[in-house]
C-alpha cells in the first residue's frame, strides 16, 4: 500500500507499507535524533545520595532535573548522560512530518487502515525505514 503526504512546503512524502516495514521517501534536509541514556548517571546519583540519606527521586524526575543546569549539584550526573548513537528515535524532514518511535503511521493511509506502530527507525541517504508492529 502506498500513500502520499504533502508537508507544509508542499513536498511530497511517500509512505510505502509492505509487511512489517514502512518506507518513507521524499523531502529533504532531514533531522533526526538519538535517545539519551541515563542508566549510569542515575545509578551514580542513587549511590551518592543514598550514602548521605538524601531523599531520592524517580528516574523520570531525574531525567528532567539532570538537565537543570542552574542546579550545580546535578552537573556531575549530567556529564554521565550520553546518546545511544545506534538508535534513532525521531526523524523530521524539513516541513514535516515529525515522526518518532511509538507513533502510529496509519494516519497517512487513512483512518480505517491497520495500526502501524513504529518500533525502530533506520535512516540512510534520505530514505527512512520504519519497523512496525
């Protein structure tokens, strides 16, 4: 199945669904991102603060606070956060559409089309391949 989406610059973005993949072509000037990995930073935060009996925060709270650069106490932990450069979690051609892991691509094929939830994104030379479930 093939679908065409016109973004805000009137670029034609083509989506082609076959099996467990959707291939997106068209558009230009793609940006993409890698997800941050917080495991080492959060572990260090827990170990340091547990020693001093300081109240701890959840991982979700930590993910927000570690980027609060006004709080000098978080700076050592922010330096332990890194990007997982083997994983792409978002792709956005200039003019859209912005698409990220977990998004459902069925909207491009029509409201009655099957769910196409993104589980993986691969990007090479302005061709994006989405693994879907």
